[in-house]
C-alpha cells in the first residue's frame, strides 16, 4: 500500500517517429555510377591495409563503406544507400529527433543531398519533382512513446498474460544477462517492443537522448525513475496494411471513388507523405486494437480487463506523433553536442584507471601523470605512422593517392586534434603545479621526465623479480592489503 502511494503518476516524456526507411525509384547516371565504384574501390584498399576503412571522398560528403548493404545494394554510404535501379535510405533516431525543423526538415535535407551529390546533372526544379514526400516509398516506420512513473513491467511469470494482442502474435522477453528488461511482440510486418529505455540508452551511451529530455522538460525532468518505451515497428507490408476509407488524399482523383463502387481494395498507405500524415491515427489503432496492457480482474473475459494507467498515457501520445520540430536550434545544439559524450566518458574512465595503476608504481603524482601523457603521445605517434603506412600501401598512382587523401581528411584531422589535446593536458598539469613536484628546470621535453625515472624503475623491478611483483609489493605496502601473486599480470 505504501509503495502504491509513493509511486509517481505516469506522465509522457517523448513521442514521435523514431526511424524511417524509404526508397526512391531513380537511377543514377553512368558518370555517378563510375564515381561511386571508384570510391568503393578506394575504400576497399583502405580496408585491406587496415581492417576498418573510413573513406570519405570530398565530393560525396559522406563515408563510403568498402562493401555494399544487405538486400543486393551495391554501395553502402553513410548518408544513404544508392543502387540501380533504386535507392534505399535509412533515417534514424538521432537525425529525426535533433533536426531543428523536425522530421520534415530532415527529409527535405536528405532529398536535397541526394539531388546535389548523386544527381548533379539535374536542375533544381527537376530534383524537387523527382525527390519528395510523394515519390519516396515508405519501407519502414517506427513510432514510439516514452514515459515515467505509473505501472511498469515487473516480468513476473504470468505478466505476459496481461497483454492483449492478436492470437498469432508471439511474445518474447528481452533480457540483459538473467534479468528481463522488456517484451517483444510479433516477428513479421508489425512488431512491438516495451522495454527499459534508461537501461538501453545508458548501455548504448546515448547521452544525447537524456539531454533531449532535459531540454524538453527542464527542471521537471527527474532522472531518477527509469524511462520506459513502447515502440511499434511497421515494415513495408505493415504500413501498407493501413488503407484509406472516407476522405481521400488531397492529391487523389476520382479513381478512389470508382474503386469503392467497384468493391475493389482501397488505396493503402504507401509513400512517406501518407505515412507521416496518418502516423497519429496508426498509433491509435496499434495501442487500442493491436496491443493493450491491462490489469487482471475476476472477469473470465480478458478483453474486458481495465487498462493500466501507464497504457492510458501511452495511448494519449497520438497527437504528439507528428513531423514538427521539438525544440529551438539553440537547445538542439546542446543535444547534438552530447552525441558522443558517452564514449568520451568511457575513455576518461580508462584514463583514470591507468593513472591509478601508475600511482601504485610511484605515488609522486607528477611522475604518474607525466608518464601517462608521454604514453598518449606515443599512441598518437603510432597512429600517425600507421596512417602514413596505409597511404603508402595504396599504390603509386598519384591521382588515386590524392583522391584517397581527400577521403582520409577526417582521420588526419583526428590525429592532429589528438596532439592538440595532449598539449592542452600538459598545460593543465603545469598550471595545477603538478610538474613542479619534480625538477622541471632540468627538463625541456616530456621524454626527460620518463628518462629520469627509467633507471630507477628498472632497478626496483629487478629487485622485485619483475614489474608484476613490483606492482604487487607497492600495492600491499600502500593499502595494507595482501594480494595474490598473480594479482598483477603482464598484458600482451
């Protein structure tokens, strides 16, 4: 009873279109086809020299992958998948949620990119005529609603019976180790998922998602309760399963009326414009007729069981599932800035772990941090050498080398940025007075710090029968703990 009183009321956090796939029935020109083949060949050369190729031709303004995509598509490009006779384009969650003009803005930018890069020979008005919401055929549409509070799945043995769904739909548990974190419903044209979004976003390091919620709700967003998501995935046949009845599309003509009079099938949702227009209506059907979450009663007829309070909130998300923008560009810039912060946090933890290990060798903070910076500088040097070697291995053809060099611009910039970050780290250590712990006046290079400690470290390691034993001895003396002989093992 107390738990029921303390449980927060369910409230909606976010709802909308989470993923959108579509195809365009247009062939690229022979010249563009050859340029794509050429770019793919270059990507393969890089992949052969180094297992992960990242080729970014300047003219393509995207990453060309060395192999194609599933489904027989010849080329796999970061921003699109062109192929003869059609193109298949995937638009994913981050781009759809963080475009200042919403889903429609992201789509218009995509159409403009396709026309500008893959069809440069077409005039602007022809690009608009060929690539638009009406010519794009919807292949997949993901709709979602995220909530906090209220009823959440507890994954009891009988809980799956509390979901009302079509009889042939199979239910499966989404698990993390031995713990269930969600349910999946269906395996064909229509699928549904209910899962712990906080767990999924944290594990996938989607810091931008939490920043999006903070920007949307401000101080009202409480990060302590888990966020849960209900998500429907409609494949092409699932989208086409929704047919128009009543008011026809603005662009339709008398054929619709004639089809009704002839008792023919009504036109189905097929293009992207129709999918976006009817997304809210689809959500209403899916959350009331295809899947419901109910509370059990003594009634033998499960169809009469009342809805869970959280499911009523999920059903109410329909009006929010639209293609408009969510936030101002200023707020969205903060969301976009968090896109890779989760990975950066992981690297920071690795750095802290390395410093902790170094401090067991020498508790002098200046020595430990200086060694860490020198280690990272060596890594940057090795990365530069490996990049130069990959470039040399690509062949002597100057034209090809120059083309590949343009595509490696992003890699080259990253190596340079790494060096700048190391210089900044040195400045931070110096300003904090760390390096003054040692006789820095006698040292002009960071390598001098390492050389100053090398002989002493070698001598101590020899006395302790190797570096692992030296680490173990230092650890025991500092923390007054006994450790196993193999607590510190040599790596590599």
